[in-house]
C-alpha cells in the first residue's frame, strides 16, 4: 500500500509495520512469529487458526471440508471465540484446515479480517500467503523452512509433549500430504514471495532461529 504524501514517517519503523512470516507446516513459524511480535511490540495473528476454525465448524456440521458451499458459510459465520477452541490441532483438524484453505471463497471470506487486523496497529502474521496475497507490501517478509524429516521430528515431539501417541512415519506422511495440498492448490499456493528473506531452520534450535529471524527483520526494517 502506498504511503500517503505529507505524513511524517514514524521515528521507529517497527511500530505499525507488517511483518509476514510464511512457510510450510511445522517449520516453527508460529513460535518464531510470536517471539518476533513480542520483540517488536506488535500484535500477532496466527492466520492458520482461522482456517482451522473454519475446518472445525464444517466437521461439527458433519460435512466434508471440501464442500465449498458449507465451508464458505462456515468462514462467513466465524466469530473470534472460534479461535479459542481447544480442538483446533491434531491430524483431523490439520487436514480439515488444509482442505477448506484450498477453497477460493473461504480465502476471500477471511481476507478482510486479516487485513483489518494488520492495518489497525501493524502486526506480525504467520501463514502461507501473507507475503504473497494478504500483505504483498509488507515491510518485511520471512519464508521459514526446514527439511521434511526435521519438521516431522518436531511435530512428533510436540505431540508427545501433549501426551498424544503418534507414529513417526505417519506424522511425516501427513506433513508431506499437507505440503502437497498447500503448495499445489490453484489459489494462493504456498510459495515464497519474490522479496521474502529465506530462513532455513533445519539445523537451528528455537533460540538460534529467533535470533536470526530478528536480525533479518531488523535489517530489512532498517531498525
Ligand atoms: O499454519 P497452520 O498449520 O496452522 O495452518 C493450517 C492450514 O491452513 C494449512 O494447511 C494451510 C492453511 N493456511 C493457509 O492456507 N493460509 C494461511 N495464511 C494460513 C494457513
């Protein structure tokens, strides 16, 4: 978005800035984006939760998450309390979210919410298409990746930490499926924006990934 002429620039570019954090499932974007938001004093939005909440509403209705009419109605009926539900994670919610996210009318219905959130005070948003579609003019864009094996390992440990029994091979297969579904859909597919800063966290622990992300973003913001 073009800046209005005649306005004095803010002394520090971080307040009100839009920071886009995109990448595949289980790459660590959420933790990273939340920490970036805290460090930069910006609100944080996990946009995956929107798709998860829509998928969950469709499942609640006993419908197929690929049903475009029902999924769009669910997206339009979404209320903030839906994002606080305790059942938005897990294999079923993962696949339902990925399925509704492939429906253009669902994406369109969720676009204004994301843009309004970011424009209100600036924000760090994480997702798949923040830097390409939702905020193509974001002040800084990070594309966070890690190898499939490492993402599967992290997701397995996360599930184990929550007491959820899982089969490592099955976890990896689900991540591959979701990658394929998110990257191959015709609308807003997962891909890095041309001006995104790439961050591969395969060999980085959470603190090292955060330090590098903050360095990259600060350099891009000139802060
Ligand atoms: O980030 P996540 O794993 O919570 O996202 C859940 C699903 O939602 C994911 O499979 C793809 C979709 N998604 C999307 O298409 N666009 C976004 N901005 C965020 C998530």
